[in-house]
């Protein structure tokens, strides 16, 4: 190899090597792993194995066929890992649902059965002419599905970039990077551009270090926890009781919680108290913020609609009770009921 090829090999191989080491470190660490972290580790490991295979094949075309089979098998898991990572993040999933476990069991079974019955070393034509296209089709389908999961964030970014916080920017970078890696491999598969095969590993190296930079800057991929507020003096019990009755009456009779644009000052006007008094009543006497208080009414109403309206979709129910996006509805439902709307519907059925 000349000096240019050596530099290219170093850059591309370094990303794959660091990705494998980092994923193993996260997998074997003592710290309890959240659901998004589990899928992120899976995504990182699958991408790293796929990229490592690409690097060594590019610089050593005589690479044993078993490594090609391992690389393509790992590629089969990239799309699903990306999709379930973003779903778990957007919906604040704290426990992996049974349906997700079944999906991963089926994917693992497909890899084991196919690899055992049709090993690459014996059936290279089937792998290169059929299986590889199935893998890339599945990867592409998962990218499209992930785009729909990120639709609210993508829409907010296109409308007003300043409204997108650092955590959401990290998710967009991770998604865009995966799309670029897929595109590089797809163009290589189609022989559109000569030499673009090695671009996939280079892009992955850049994506890995960019994501690490985002995390070092404090822009993590999970929703930040709300800070704990200092305890303040509560409103006298007799006054608080009167205001809470007025508050509940106004919310229930006028169905104010169904307004997706409802603000604290709007609710204060409806009860005829100051914003400061209402905030103190909610936070100090009831022990919950404005959003949590309203979300409880919305989610309780959503549960009622799920139980009594089979013709409404879960997304439609979310809009009906006052949410302006599916992801916000799912996140609030998960926080209040500790489950997803779909699992709740299955349970009551």
C-alpha cells in the first residue's frame, strides 16, 4: 500500500476498532443500562462489525468467506437496532416490550438458520445475488420507518432550527450519519461510483467521533430529567381546598386540558387567581408541575377512549385529548401509566 492507502486504512479501521471496543465496554460495564442504551450498543456493534469487514475486504480481496458472512449478518441488524433505538428514546421506554423481544428473536433465528443452511463459503452466488439485496432492502425499510419516528423532530428542525435542542440535534446527526453510511454501501452495491465502498467505513469513523463529541459536550441522546425544585411554603389548607375545587371544575366542565396550546396563565384566568398562586398551588400543595397536572387529565381521558372507542386509532386519541404529536402523547402516556398506549390496549382487551 502507498502512503495514501495507508492513511485511508488507518482512518477507516480505527473507527471500526474503536466502535467494537466501545460497544464491548458499554455492554460489560457495571452501570445499569437503559433500554435506549441497549439498542445503541447493538447498533454500534453491528455497524462496527460491518465496517470492519468492509475495511479488510477492500484492502484484502482474498479475505476468508466466513468474515464476509459475519459482516453481512451484522448488517442485517443495523436497521432494526436504529429503529428500536429511536422508538425507545422518543417514547421513553423503560422496559423492552414483549413484541420487541419477539422481533429480535426472529431476526436472530433468521441469521442462525440462514448461516447454517446456506454458508457463504458454499453458496457465494446466493449471498451475492439474493441475500445481500434482502439485507439492504430491510435496512432501507428500517431507515424509512425511523424517519417517521423522528418526524416531529425533523419537522421542528426544518421550521425553526433554533427550537431544536442539543439532544434532538444529536438524534438528527445520528440518523443522518446512518443514512449516509447506507447510501455509500448502496452506491457501491450498484457499482455507481468506483471506490465508494471504502467511503462507508470513513463516514462511520466520522460519525462515531462526532457522536462522542456531542456526548462530551453534554448533548446526550436521552431526555434530560427535570431538576428538583426547592421546597417552599404551602398555601393554607382551607384556601388550597377551595382553589383546587374551582380548578378541577373548570378543567372538567370546560375540558380545558384538550387544548394543546393551554398555558399556565390561561388556566389561572379560568380559575380567577394569579399565575403565581396557581403555580404555588400545583407545585407546593399538589406536588406536581403544570404539565404533569394537565397530562394526568389527558391520559385518563385517553384511557377512557381506548376502552370505549374501537374505531379511533391511538394516534387519533392522542390528538383528541390535547397532544399535537404522536411522540409527545406516547411519552406522556408512558410517564403517567408506566406503559405504552398499545400495551395498555392489549391489557384491557
